[in-house]
């Protein structure tokens, strides 16, 4: 009787582009344990951003819990901020047990991994980041808002919070199953999610540049009051995240922002930059309340 081949290596074409990001991790041991899980499941790319202990790579708990993957501790890329850690990624999945107001669409982790696989399959150079927050409070609202999706690991309603390294392991396992299914199906079965339109997807860094430019443009038009922004930028972020903007679309929108900040007359000559007008009184329509 032929035994099934249970242990298989994944295709580096995918695994090199699946980035696991641990943000504001408190305990170095969880970094080591997460690294071990990723090594077993054949995912080589792990990053840490703003860890609480700056000497986490040499911490005894990190070394002990990494076990056989200990040599790879020194290969983990470290960043000062979450934005720096995901800057070169084209899609971001925030992994959290909590729902965030005005945040990304919430899906289970299996669905999120199918979504990520479809995008890596269709975009040969694109990278997908899976972002995990700190052990105590997970991802803050503004951190989760950087994701295209919010993924959660389903559990019982009264208690569904997992240890950080456990959450990393389950997410990696679900992604591994999706990647192995591609090999089994030999591309005969379409991905569960339709891929976005063709074109180079925009990086997280390019997207943040657009958001900053939009804020400047909305302020220049008097549409946004910086002192009382309400939820305008959060809602714009959510809308644009759903659109999965391509690089050329980012350029188009930034050109529009430039025109908002420095409009031109009909002859094409540049005019003076628009300066923010006083915020409308209550007698005028509240353009910001959207």
C-alpha cells in the first residue's frame, strides 16, 4: 500500500510573497514560537515592527521557542513602524479577533487566505502581508484600517481570543492548504475569489501617499476641517481599499489631488494654491458629514 505524501514543500513563487508581520509584540517568546510555526509550514518571510523588547532576537525565550528554526531569528526583518513593514506589500490582511468600526470587511481566516491566494496567482510580483497585533490589545483601529480585509479565526462567542503564535500558526496553515490545493487542482479549478483587473497593484506605501495627498486636497478645498475631521478620511480609506487600486490609478488620483490643491484657469495657467476657508457655519451644508 502506497502511503500518502503528507510532508510537501510549497512553491517559493508563492511563499516568498506571503509576508507575516508581527506588530508591537510584547513577549519575545511569541516571536520565536511564530517563527517555528512558519518554518514548519514552509513560509520563510517574517517581519517584526516596533517590538516592545529591542533585544528580542537574543532573548532566551525567543531562542528556546524557535527551536530548530533558531538560526532564522537573525533573518527576521525588523522595522520601526507598521507602515515601514508593509510599505512594499500590495495587499494587506489584518488578523484580529475584534471587529473595528469603519474598518475593512470582516471575513474568516480561511476566506482571507483564499482571497490572498487568488491575488498572488494573478499578479506574479505582488506581495500579501498578514498583520498581527500585540498580545494584549491586538491591532488598533488605525492599524487594522490599513488592511484590505479584516480576518478572524472563528471560535465560540464567549471566548475566542488566541495566543499570538497560535493565531500565526492557524493563519499559515490555512494559507498552506490553499496553496497546496492549487497544486492538486493543477489550475483546473478557478480561485474562489475573482482576481482584480489587470495591472500592477499599488503598494501600501503608494496608497498611504495617496491618502496624505487626498487629505491635503480636501483641506485645500475647505471640504475637510483638520481640527474636526470626524470620520471623513477613515471612510475614504475604506472606500478606496475596497477598490484595490492599481499603480496607474494611484497616479491618476494624485494628479487630481494636485489639481485640487493648485487649480488652473481655462488657459492652462496655474493659479495660486487654494487655501482652506473657514469651516462652514451650521447654516451651510455640512460637507464633511459624509
